[in-house]
C-alpha cells in the first residue's frame, strides 16, 4: 500500500496503524502543540495520550495510532488546534 505524508509517498504493509507506518517511514514530527508550537510525536501508541494527532484525508485531529492504513490515504501534520468548522458534519440544527 502507499500513503502520502505531506505529499511524500510512503510504502506500508496492510494492517499497520497510520502512526506505525509514519514512524517506519522516518516521520518524527506528527503535530505541533497548541501552546508554543512544539513538535510532538506518538508516545503511548494505544490512544491514551493524543500526541499522535494528524489530519487524514482532510479530517483534522485523528489519532493516528488507532487508524489502520488504507491505500491512497493523504496525511498531513496537525498544526495546533483544529478550527471548529473543521468538525462540521453538515448536520446543523436551527433552534
């Protein structure tokens, strides 16, 4: 399978988590912190610490350690906090 990180193709085996695939591909900075823009990377690899957040196929703040790779995935660094409209599902309800 091939995924892309920041436009760079990475070949990965099926069944690998996005975090494991990126680490094996040499990626060391997955996101920047909300305060101070400090580089962050996976720590626990089991969905507890939230250090592995990335944007996957345009959806921000995905826990890359919990998402299995899929051929053609487009992955980008998560820079700071995502904008609230990034989470809009189109199910807006009027009050």
